């Protein structure tokens, strides 16, 4: 039985990507965002590598600086004010962009891409190949598509890959029910210690939202076996 390949960033990313160059003028960036209905784009340097990312937030900081009219912020100042002032004189995407860009490889797993988005507080990641060239973009919405995986496909993977191949259990003894991504496990498993292990494995399956564990066990291996009574030496009188 062949092991099911786990989805990667390449499976869900958008390949038709809007890009701008470092020399793209501010107004041209605004226009192309409006035409394409996007809120951000990778910025490419002269060699076609990703130099940074420009977003609507970067464009708005320039306008915020104009509205401030040169007013000085408080002594401490706010990070937002400092960023706005830094962008105020920017006229191109290269001057507006956030750099360096946080990128991800096409072969990266979906959880690892999701962690990058969360860590950096961003909505999308440029996907680059081994040479650093752009091959796509993956967004939060793309990563969420994994949870649209059909229940029957999830059920088959749980049975074939976890119950049979990993745990070596008889699939006739364990029932797997999947509804809206929630997996319910019922039946009997050989060892008590395997129950939490099985639930963790199922939770890691792509598309699983939650696991309801109702498994029982045949043998409690959490209790160490009793040592046999010590054998007493038999003394023989000569």
C-alpha cells in the first residue's frame, strides 16, 4: 500500500502572481492594485529575485505622513508614525516595500508556512525556488483550503496510514467516522498507551479539525507487571 503524499505549498499556492519592480512608481502600484483587486505584491529586483513586498499598508503610510503635515509626534513616538515618516518621501515600490521579504519554498509543508505567517503577522508569502526566483504566492486563504478536504478521503487515510500501517491494528476492530473534518474513533485497541498516540497521529492528518476519542483497550500496559516472588535457595544437608 502506497503512502499518501502530504500536501505542500506548491499544491495550494497561486501561480499567476502580480509583481512589480523596484522602479515601479507609487501611482502605478496603486493603479495595478486597483485593477487586479489585490492588496500586495512581491517586488522583484533587476535579476528577477524577490527583493521585498509592497502592500496597501505601505502605500497608506505615505498618505498618513502627508496628512500629518510634518507634525512632530510625542517624545517617545509611535512605531506607526515612524514608519509613515520613513515612507513619506518614497516614490517607487523599492522605497515603499518591506524588506527583506519573508519567503517560503514550494516543498514546504502547509503547517510550516502557516507558522511563518503567524510569526511575522503577515497575510501572504512569496514562494521562491532554490535559485531565489518567484514561482508563486501562498496566502492564509490558500492554507485554509486543506480543511475543505472531503471527509471520505480523510477517513481512508486514517484507516490505511494510521490504523493499518502505523499502529498495525485490525481495521475491523476500530471504527472511523468523519463528519465535517471531525474524526470519531471507536472500538478496541490492543494497548492503553496507544490511545493518546493514535489520537495525536489522527489530529496531524491534513484536513482534520478535531478528534473525538472513544477507544477502549484490551490490555493496560501502564501498570508494570508484578515481579515474581524471589526464589529461596534450598539448603541440603550433607
